């Protein structure tokens, strides 16, 4: 079970930059706010844009698992590569799950025989791990031609399954990638091309739906009421995970456990409510709107990218739900421990005191390493015989101590270990915390009005019918400047 | 030649959130400050901690190139893998250069025959590229046991060259990695183990120097007066680059060209002075201390990590050079276009207006892709026949437009193309801009006093002799709290 230790967010530890614990305790405003938001969320869960909160409960859970497992069984063992085409919420969850739960060298490992679940990477003296029959995974979430070409070069269409993820089919980046892939498949695979595509899209309507129906592509649903950034535990994130041997039931189990804990009206027992309260209060009262997520584990680093979208896009809003101009939101920043101690910690300790740090700590790595003796250098003797986990976690504790000494508030989310269950807990924790923070800030956590302008301007610049005027607007707005050096 | 367009940092474009151009023009304080800092930097260049500014000039240039090329010739074609062990400035440049100048699929490509320089990734219909005899590259810059093991699993010692980068040899993370590798080599390679190590370290003194001398390892120097974060274009960054076929002379040529431009006392012609002026002024006068670097090119994304260290660690300082408490510094943030339009741009437009955005734009990608016709979907017809570069750069322009509309200041650094010359320009640009910004903020850009506490606390927790009291301090400071949920 994940725990959150927030002692270093409090005044006892970080002085005037911390919160008064009485403000969080029995009878406090924060406590009663949490209680009333919990009641409100209990009413909205499972409806409107909060249907994501039912992803781990039946009937949604059983439906999705059934459909995913059927498709995985049909496709598994037949492809060397799985290429996901999606962007934003249609890619970040996929990347985060793979990075958290499979080895960083996954694509370099031998495919091996089918059957069984892949283990984590093997031991220093054990035989190298294989992918247990699973494909290599590539997620293309940009329209960079050099990157696109490089991936295509190592993924011959005949050996590749393409997973197109787009609710509408109208997202320019994903559509462009799909059009290229479709053309390659037609030329190189021919009649059986449709067998190489699994689309995740709207089950009823839209451009991609129509394309799939006509081409006979297998599909999985982007469920109604599940927005992109809340879709990691829907088929959007789970299909590619399952293809790569990840325990998707474990993910949903973990999410369910966390959801239970986050349904408690008592602030002191509800991790999501506490997380949202701490971060909102430290921003509002202590001037700390920048939120650094700093895992001490390489495999959790890209989880911070998933968090960045969830937190930024949900809470960064000009208007409150009452129509007031608020320019709300927090700036999520990712860092990696211990690595960024040698890059960012100087600033974190001595620069502007405008951040809260969320460390992610792992108690037990599956495969520890003992630093061997025998070097015979006195100043390094302290490392001999130590475990690498001990070194990593000591560095984390030392950094925590150094930040406290500089009165920089921070908290630690602790993973007993990194596995599907705990990753599921983590995802649910932040999704539910986002719902709380939306209420606390008084904003709609489920829209993203500000991205429309850029989309329309792109259409205009690309010559899409009906958007001609936008081209002129962009050229007028940005054109002709002598301010170049 | 790189250009910087900063029209969108000005009041005409972004209203009260922009600068008055008169403040940058002839007779302004900024102009005379730039002139006097340029004169001051001309005096200090090549001495003290500004010896990095001579890396691209002879005699340093010739010495380093000679030594690197000799070692590369001895080692090339003999190893399947090159593993760099370093952290912070001893890794970020290596990662950035590889990511910028070789394909993202480098480690998946066939090694191929030796000879010739590797090209960029091949064409969609061309035969797949190879590494032209160069090794795969892994940079281990953390002490995460799962990650360490995974890399070791795919790199058998007999086929691997280890590049240890540590000036002193005392950095705990790098030392730990080295101790493990040394032990593996002794067991699996035996007598010829020393042939598998190239160390980059202090040429005269220190723990690693002594280890190398005793073991007979080949070494290259971390030059005196070149700090970690200013060392990308020294042997620290250049050896692994050269092993992977990168044109290291081109890097130094580019840096030299930029250095020339950045020696001009005229602010309006000096890119580094202008960049530093804009960012310092927008922070001081307009409340924008957060600096987002957002390349529209996957290969430049990790260059932003190199920038993050340079900018954060150099400028994030509690004390000014006069001993005043200033809590100076800017928070560097990385983002990727177009990808993060679907993640961060909602916040960037509607959240707190506390950021400046530096877009990186690429005019010409080596390998463009045309989006094919034939899908026959009306709403996607605008993409048919368009090039992917046009789409990517239209998205960039649209985002620029959208940010301007929300009065968010931004600038664009334009690459004619991504090659060694322009990457060298980019590195020199930011290093010199950092020197200017240090003067403008009145801080010492070359120290990092705040990382000492964490190092000592780590020593204490790991039981290093002489640091016993630190263990107690940490335990007292962080121990025993009921604030866990």
C-alpha cells in the first residue's frame, strides 16, 4: 500500500514556509472542506466526466478486461513490434506503464518463447531476460519526421502491429501518422493489412469509427465520459500494456484499493484529499505553485510525464466555474533522483522558495546489487558491501534533509515495491487528487478550452477548408519583425 | 547559423507582460550593461573558471582532438557497447549530443561494417541504417539497481567498453558503478580488463587519477578550470560522441562561430547577451522566473536536460557575490512540441503568467515525410500531400500565436538544420548566456555550495568515517512523525 509522509510540509520542519498542522486537523476548514468534497464526489462518480472512477469496478472493468484479453489472445506471439500512435492522454499512460513495469532495455531483449509473464530484468549473474514472446513497444506521440522515420526503419510493416489511439480520429498528429502507416501497410502487406491494426476509438461515432468500420479494423472503446488524461486505466492504456505482458488486472485492483481509501470523508485517512489539500494550501498560503515530482527510481520517471498532463491540463484554468478570472493552476516539473541532485538541487535549495517537492521512494527493488569490496581505496571504503538500494535511498533521505534545512516543503510517496498493484494505486491517487484539487480551486478539471486556438491556427496554416481566416490572423499577429539576433 | 527571434517578448505583442523595446535599444541601461559585461568577460575568458571558453580554440582544441582521436582509433570497431558512467555534468552532455545527432533507434540498429561516418536514420523506403561500426551507447547516470542491472544484462563485459567520467573519483554514484564494473571485468575479462576502461578524470591528482595510474587505464583529461556543467565540449562529452561517429570537430567549429558572435559589445548583435538580457529582464520586471525550453524536434528534447543543469545550478544562488541574500535563479522546465501541446499548453496559456518560453525550431529535417493521399476522408484532406515538417512547424507557429494571444512572452531559436555545427553553436550560446546572466544577477555562476549538505548527509547515512554526526542530524531532523496517510 502506498503511503504519503507529509511531515516536511509542516511548520515544525520548514518554519514559515510550512503549514500549521492545526489547519489540517480536527475542526479545521480544510477538514470540513475535504468532507464536503468527498460527499460531492461520491454523488458525481460514475456520471458525466467522472465515469473514469468506475474503470476499476464492474461492469466496466469486466467489459474492458474481456475485450482486451480477447484481442491480445488473437494477436499475441504474431508480431515483433507494437507501434502505438497517439498523443497526449492517448500516449502518456502507455509510456508510463511500460516504463514503470518493464525493463528499460525491453526493446533490446530477445523476444524469447511465448507463454508466461515476463519477469523484471534478470540478475547480474543470471541469464539475460527475454520478452517472453511479447513485442517490442514504440510509442510515436509526435510528428517529428526524423523520429518517425527512425521507428519505421526498425519496424517492418509485416512484423508490426499498429495501435491507433484517437477518440475522434481528427487529431492532426495521430491522423497524419495513421495515414502514413495505412499507406505502408497497403503497399507492403496488402490484403491482410487490417489484421495489423487495432484502433482504440469512440465506440459509436466519429471519423476514426467510420474508418475502422469500413476497413474492418479491430477496435476497443475509448469509454464515454473518460477524458484523455483520465484514460490510462481504460483500454487506451491497458491494451498496449497487456500486449507487453503487464498484469492489467493488478493495475485495476490497485486502483480499486486506492479508490476505497480516497472515499473516506476523514481528511487524515484519505490520501487524495490530503495530497490535494497540502498542495493547494501551500500554493495559496505559502506562494508555492510549482510542483516538482522527483522519483528516486528510473522506472517512475516517465510516470511524471503522465502526471504533468493530468495536473497541468486539469487545473490550469483562466476562469473559475463561476466565470471569475482566476488564472489557476500549478506548474508540474519532473526531476529524477539521485541524478538531478547533480543538476537541480542547487536551485531547489537556494533559488526562489516557490516549489513543493513530491519524492517517490521505493522500499524494495526486485533486483538489488551489492557494491563489491576489493578496490582498496580508503575514501571509498564506505561503499564496499553496501547495497545500491541503500545508497539510493540514503541519497533521497539526505536530499530531503537538505531541503528541510533550507525550509523547502516536501513530501514522500512511498512504494513498497514497483508492481502493477502499486502503479494502479498511484494512478488512482493522482486522478482522485485532481478531482479534489479542481473543487478546491473552483475550476472545471475536465475541459481544456485553451487548446482550441492552437488547433484552429494549425488548421488555418495547413489550409484546411473553413479555417482560411486563421492563416491571416497568424500572419498578421506574428509577421514582420526586426527583432532577430 | 542559429537565430533568435524575440519579437514575442516585447510589449507590442504581449502587452504589459512584454518588455519595452526602448529598454533594449541604443542608449538603454541594458545596452550599456551588456557592453560592460562583454568587456569584463573578454578579460576573464580563458582564466579561472572561464577556461571553458577556450575549449574550441587552440591550443586546447588541438590537444583534446588529438588525444581523443588517438584513443578512438585504438578502441573503434572492437566493442559492441560503450557504457558511460557519470552523473550531472559528466553525463548530461553525453546524452544530449547522442540524442541530438544520432537516431533515437541507434541501439536497435545493426552495427554494420566499420568505416565512414554514420548517416542519420535512413529513408522510409531506403534500406535501414546501420551504426557504421560504432558501438551502442548507454549512459548510466543513476544508482537505480533495476536500471543498472538491465543495462548490464544487455552489455556483456567482454564486448563492452566502459567510459568512467569523474574528475575526483569521489562522486558516490559514479564510484559505486565503477566498483561494480571493475569487479565484473576482473571476473569475466581478467588480464585484459584495463583495455575495457577509458577514464576521464583529473590529469594530475585525486582518487580516480591514482586508480587509473595503478590499473593502467587509458585516460583523457577533465581540463582544469572547466566545471562539470561547462564540460560538454571537453573530452567529457566528446569522447563518447566521437566513439559514436559524431563530428566532434564540427561541434567545436560551431561553438567557435557562436563565441565570435557573442563577443560583440553591441547587444543587438550578440545572441548570448540578448538572451540573458531578455530572460533576466522578464524575470525581474515582469515576474517570469520560470523558463520553459520547448523544442519542436524529438532529438533536441534531451538537450533541454543539459540546459536545465547549466541554468539551474549556475544561477540558483542564495547569496550574491557581495554576500547579500538574494535567492536568485530561474526554474528551467522542459517541454516537447508538438507533443506537449496536448499536455502543457492549456496551463501555459491559462495558468499563472509566470513563464518565458524558448521554442527551438528546425527549418530542415534531413528526412522529411510526405503524408500520402488516398484515405478519402474529407475532414482530413488538408493533410494529404503535406510534409510532416510543414505540419510540425505549423503547429509550432500556431502555438506561438496562441501564447501571444494570451500575452505569454516567448522567443524562438531557429536551427537551419540539426547537425554538429549547429549543436556546437547552441551549446556555446547557452554557456556564454549563463556567464552574462551570472553578471546580471550578481551571482557566482561557477560554484554549487548547496549540494554539500546532501553529500555529507549521504556520507553520514552510509557510515563513512568522519561523518558520523551527520547521521544523527538527519535522524533528528526527519525522525518520528505521525503525519502519514
